């Protein structure tokens, strides 16, 4: 018996590679190809380092007020955390404490089972359909909570609100956590359902549609009791997770809705064009409603495609996991970046096939 026997052993989440050379076209972590709002730049320019000697607002009150107005909710329905990963982590700690298993799709954000193992939460994976769609009636079973991303990742598929409402209706005694990291790029948010269902919690991120992956901001939206409990857990862990600069930057982003909508529209337009191109090149793909596409070629392995793209200094995401080992997730970049990807693939396929 040594001190090593008392160490916690976990298998951590593996994030996408952060390449160290600038000439790489980085299409593996779903970052926005466009900069954040010019108002963010202005906020950085006027920020005084004198303020950094003080602690920030523990609950990011100014940003919380702005978000409440933006979403049409009360302030006590808004939770703000250090990126949506922290928000999700604290949500798992807060809401999923039943002896019954938390249920989730077998193909979804791979951090979900990591949280469960870290916190000792029983969980069960529910298989998606063969076309990767989520079937609401698969969640009409005994559980201690439900979590899924909508649109889902890495498949990009959106579940209609009528189906989400069926899940909520059938599970009144469980928290249903809908991870809307990508909702701004397609589909309809579950926000209207908050008025009808107290067991609904929605999480969002500033990393994707708001181009702020580097600042680390995420939020949860729910009824006041659920959000109060979430803050209780947060304040038992870290009183000041949102630094002063992040609060100012987040506020500036929320206050520039026109720029936000323009940027999202540009990504969506590029995505749809790229989806058509990939179909023309013979790829199979899902109907992604996110800022990435999920593709498979009938004749060439995903690993081979990943390798040749990497050699071309284009990095995408590949998982050697059951059911999706032959699929690639490709983040939507600028028009120029996506043209380079499609032009390379067209040339490669002609030479290979």
C-alpha cells in the first residue's frame, strides 16, 4: 500500500488537436472562422488593468442581466460558467444524483460519460437509429436523468421540438438537459419549452457561434429553483470562475446581435455549399444543422482521408470508435478554406479511384 493507491484514476476526455504550426487549416474543433464582434475588440481596448487587482463579480451580474433580457427570462433563470464544459460538469453534479442511471445517446459529446465516471454517476447509453437520429420513445424508460446535444455532435442532426416535448412529458421526475452548443446554426431552440416544463435545463456556449472559444464562457437556462441549486454547487466549488475580462467580453458580444447574426449566416451559407460539393464528390453525409459536417466516403477509409488531409496541412476530426470509425467531422471554415478542402479531395479522389 503506497500513496499511489489513493490517487484517483480516470480516463479523461480527449480534446481535438491544437496544431503548433500556423499554416495548418484547422477544421477539427468547431471554432468559428470569423473574429468576434468589433465591440469585443473595443471592450479589450478600453479595459483597464487597474481593475485586475479586484475580484470579479461572483455571479457575473452585468452579463447575467444582459442575457436575461436577450433570452426573455428572469435573471434567476440564468447561470454563467467558465465555458459550457464547466457548466455541463456542474450540471451533472447538481442534477444527476439518482440511484437510477442517467441515459444518453451512444453517439454524442464524449465528455458526458467522462463526467459520469468522475462523479460516480450511473449511466446508460441509448443507441441512435441507424441513420444516427435520436428516437424520442427510446427515452421512455426508467432513468435518473437524460442528457443529449441538439443538434447532436458529432452527427450534426437536429431533433424537432415536438420530439423533445415528448421526452419531457414522459419524464416529469427527471431533469432533461439539452445541450444546445450548436443551436444557433440550425433548428429551433428549446427555450419556449422552459415555460411549460420545470424539469428542462438548456446549456449554451459562447465558443462556437459567438467566436469566443478563447475566453471560456458558457451558460445554463432553466427554472429558478434548478438554477439556484446550480449556483449552490458552483459556489461550493469556486466562487469566481468567470474572470473580469471574460465578463466584459461576453457582455460586448451579447450587445452586438447584428454582427452575431451576420456571422452565423455566413457559416450556414458556406456549410450548405460545402455539403452540396461533398455530395457531388460521392460522400455520404448527414443533414448537419451545425458549424460542421459529418461525412463518409463509400470507397476510402476515414483514416486514409484523415491522413492525406493532414499531410496537406488540413486537420479534421476522426474517432476510432464503434459505428463512426468510417466518418469524419469537418468544421466549416471560410469559403476559401472550404474550397481548398474540396479542391484537394476532388484531385485526390480522381487519382485514387
